[in-house]
C-alpha cells in the first residue's frame, strides 16, 4: 500500500517549501500534477503517467493502485470539481483509486507558488459505487436534414473533501476506509484525527431523459438496495501537524445545488 508513504512525502515537501512551478497560466492543474510527480520520484516509486484525458493520472507499477489529481485555486471554486473522463470511485479497471486535492493561490505573485493545503482520500469517500461504467454515447438524426449527431458527453460534478469535511482547510489530511491503517513502519508517524462516515442515499439515479423541445432534463430513479448503508473512514495526519479533530460537514442536496450551480451551464 502506498497512500501513507506518498502522503507523508507530500507533507514533508510542503513543510520544506517545495513549490509548484508555473509554466503556463492556462493549465495550473497540470502543474499540480507535476508537483505530485516529483514527490513520487523522490521516494523512488515506479509509476506510469496517463494521458491528458485518461484515468487515473498516475498508476503504480508494483501495486494495483492509481492516483487522480485535482488542483483547486484558492480563493475560488473548491466545494466541487468537474469530472469529465470518469465518475469518481474507489475502484477502476482493477485498481484501487485515490484522489489528491491540492489548493494553491488563485493569483500568485510569481511563477512559483505553494501548496496551501492537501487532502488525499480513497475514492470511495467520494462515491462507493464500483459497478457503474462510464461511456459516452451518441444519436444521429437531429436537425431539419436529419444528419446532425448529438453526443451524450457526461460531466460529473462532485463535492470535494473541502466541502464534505470540516477542519481540513489549511491542513494536510489523509482519509482512508476505517480498515486501512498504517503498518508498523508508519504507525509511529501518523495520528488519527477523526472518524468519518457516509450513508448511502435512499434512491439512485439510474437514467435520464432530455426533451429537446422543452430543454427539460428528467432523471429516472430507483430504490437503492443498499439504502442507509454506512461507509466508515478515518482521517489521519502526520505527527507535528495540527491535530484538531475533523468531522463530516452538515449539508443538504439544496446546499450542494446552490454551491455547484446548474450543471447545464458548465462546458
């Protein structure tokens, strides 16, 4: 297992002042990936880097684990993130998936800027469904001549740990399923700072219908057979960090809708 080792190296790098290096102002998230890549190289882990639109961003070689990176400008939109290539999950194509969220200054005063805070979490903390397979489909026959193709290109707007958890802002936090604990080599370096849980919803969206005449998007729902099932997680920090306890934030679907906006407005 690599999350404890990788998280520890990221925290050490932040403490040592390792900065994100800006090459182009148009692609800051990719530069956060470069920062993370250097951490993997420093601990000499063999990995493969996915393409720009592939998933996940980094794939470990010796273990069936992958890491997806999300760089977030601060202050700015950090309550949710857009996922175009894949719905988040803790398991994909035979790999356990971890997400790494790093916030950086929205308006840095130079070409180098710090990682302000960091959350590394198991993908199940965002979505515990391992069965859904993402596919983009299309239908032809639209338009007055019947030769226009409509692509169903899904985008998933997902709450970030900065919205889901209280107490992670301006800190470095590792969130893993409760059964995953540091081994003997790492347990003296880590301190548990919270128990977190997420409960499955009573209904699931299993499809949707879009009316091209009224522009209405109508979800199709079904009862969740695992309604109420609780998924338990632990939050960890490195010794020497602020060890204040973290907890789940309280919010409703209406709160998330107000924070993320209407998905149809995103491109």
